[in-house]
C-alpha cells in the first residue's frame, strides 16, 4: 500500500472500502464543514479512500496534536498525528487555522461535550455537524434546519 500520493499527501487506510461505501444506496460524505470563524476543516492533506478528511487540532493539558476523521458519516476512522489519545479522555477540539476551540452544541450522553462544525461559513447551530470530545465516544449528529439526520436513515453499519 502506498503511504503518499503523487502530490506528497499522506494516504490513510479506511477499514471500509470505497467500493463498499459507493455500493451503498445512500451515503453522506461531508465535503465542507467550518469552524465558527469560517475556516474549512475538510482538507486534502488526509485522504480516506478517496475522500478528503476532516482535520482539527486537539489539546489536553500540555499535549496537543492533529486528528483527521473520515468524512463519511457513520464510518469511525480516525488518524492521530503527534498525539496519543486514550479511551475515555476528554480533549478540547480546536480549529487548526484560527487556534480557537470549537463551540459546544450540547452535553453528550457520555458526559463529554458535543462540539459543532458548521455547514456554512456563517455560524448557525441549526445547520451543523456535532462530534463528542470524549475519546471513543462516537456520538455524532447532523442538524439541518429542524431536522436531525440519524445513521439509520443513511445506511446500515455492520
């Protein structure tokens, strides 16, 4: 398996193959999401089976590093750079461009915070993607207007 593409970008393997994802009748790929200051967090520096990843910074005490997430909603692939994340820890999630923490949308059922990334450059909590800041809590939600998109409406995860 190649580690870098022809432009020198690192390629990250995803346990779900692109063919399997594309054969699904319905998938949701996050192509753009923004911090509260309008910086796009989707970046081609991390490629997950052909899709640009969502990249942000994490910080806890004196530790910080970068994390890339799969942009395919429901697939829980994550790559950590310069940081070791341990189960159950809570980390601050930060925009890598403006260095500001992403805003909290709500409390997660695990006790962590659901932090928001926005569908548009303007901060609007009615159009956002939320992820939990507790490691290995894979709670994520997509809010579009008055509607919340659940994984069960996209595809079956086995």
